[in-house]
C-alpha cells in the first residue's frame, strides 16, 4: 500500500557564487518508517536559464546516508529507496550537492515531488503439511514432500518455487517436471481434500535430518509469490533415532550385567564370581549324572 505525500522542493545552486565540492542545499523531514518497506519519489534535474546539468548531483539520504543519486538532466519518475530495515523516526533528506568547485554562470536545480511511503507487504499465513511427518534418522530417504496451502484469496500457482525454503534449505529445483520452479498440473493438488489447493515442493531428506533432533521438531517453510508477497507457515514432525535408542538399550544391558557381577562379588555372597557359579553348577550336574549312572548299574545287576 502507498501513502502519498505531495512534496515539492527545489534546491538551487547560486549563480556567480563560489561553490566548494560537498556544498549543498537541502530540505528534510523526520518520518516514522515503522512498517515501511520503501520510499518512492519523482525528481527533475535541470539548469537555468538553460544548458546541461553539471557540477552538482541530486541525492536522497536517510539519516545522512546516501541511498540514491543522479547527475544527468532529466525527469526521473517512480524512483525508490529501500528502508525495510528501519523502524521509528528517521531523517529523510533531499539534497542538491556540488561535486565540483568554482563559480558558475548557471543555476543547477533539482525539483522533488510526490514522495510516497510504501508499506511492507503483509506475510500470508500458509498451512504446511510434510510427508513423511515422522523422520527416522540414519535411515535412507531421498525427499521430504511439502504441501503448501494458502488462504482462498491467494493462488498457489503464483508461488515462486525458487524462493521457497525450509529452515533455509532451498526447495529442490531440477530438470524433472516436478522439480522446475514454474508451476504445472502435477504440482497442484488438494492433498487434504478441504477444497483448497496445495502446491507441492520437495526438500532433500539428508539436509533436513541434519537439522532436527528427537523427539520432535518445528520447521518453518517460507517463500514469495510472483508479486513478491511473502508467505510463511510451520509444521511439527516427529523425530526418531533408532540407532541412539539401540545404543541406549545396549548401555542399559551392560549396566545390568555389571550390576549382577557386582552382586556376585559382594562379600555377603561369598565373593562369588560368574566363573565360580558356573563351576559349582557344573559340579552339581556331574554329581547328578554320576548318581543316575550308579542307579542304572544297580538296576542292571539285579536283572
């Protein structure tokens, strides 16, 4: 959205007056730039009574920093400077500044008009669905498929796929039909059957797995439409690390075995160790076998 301010200024260099490089005439105003993405303006450069525009330049500044300059006569419409990073009040200034020193027989002037403050575009909320929605770390996989749904008043066909990222990981772009940044029928579906279309993009599985940790992670998908309108949405994925779980089970098993050994080594249990227990069991088994053999021999003699 544009907020226009009709502003006419005409700084003029003086005729037959000594001018030093860096001298300037200007006008300025403090402007609240909160929520403003850019400042647009029109400007005309000329000389009086006639002739080329020279020895000076037109400059547009914010807080003393030069963001725009011109030094050739003419009319410049819809000029723009980016102020998206600024908030609060800042000094907006327009100058007619000398680049050469001397005494000039003509006046060089700049006429500024139609100053406009351009609001930052609103971020469109997106509904993000990921497939798979559970990631198994260390398991093979090529892609994570992402479905991007926008509100009904926006067309997912207008998503610029070259701008889409998941946690700063760019969407895959390739020679495949589904990998090209332009839209086609195979990339627009109603995945959740709610009457709103989703745009399909894919992200590299390994790159995403490298960013997440169990038990779950919230990932953010961002991008722009063709007209530069931004959109953003998030999704939660479950994260499972089977290798880490197996290692934990092995460590628990080792600890259990160690506990059993420690118990056998305890003084109140006769300082038995595993070998002692095994030997005692073997001796008992041998005695049982001998007893059985003796009983068999006795039975055979009776017969």
